[in-house]
C-alpha cells in the first residue's frame, strides 16, 4: 500500500498519524483485516517546495488525473494505492537527497 499526501499548508497531522485512520477505514472494504497488509509506504509531499512525480508505473489516465488534481487549488490531496505485494525487497540507504 502506498499513501501519498500532497499538502500546501504548514502544520497538520504528522504523516504517521494519517496512516492509521486510513488503514482502519479500508478494513473490511479493500481487505478482510489490516493484518493482511505486508507493506505500507507513507509520504507527505510539501507542495511549497520542489518535488517530482513519475509516470513510470501509472496508467496514463490515472497519471493525468493526479497531475490535474495536484495542479488544482486544493490544499490537500491524498493518493492511496492498493495492490498485491510483488516482492519482499528491502532497500536500505538514503531515502532522498534533501535530508531531513
């Protein structure tokens, strides 16, 4: 599962505090129980700073919709992707080049 929160405003809940309510709401709808979740990646994108998105693994229509939403005047956009885990690869090292 991938949760991406695009935000234009300062403050608000921490990224870890938005994950649990989302997982709880999807319980019984997307999966039988949240015990089935084997991987969850959550990211908060500060839209007031430079960022990049890629269309590498996203269908064109979904990518276009996401770009349109991000370009809109909404202060917060939440993208949740649910799918089958295809590997158990773990990559260690630098998360990004910007630091913390």
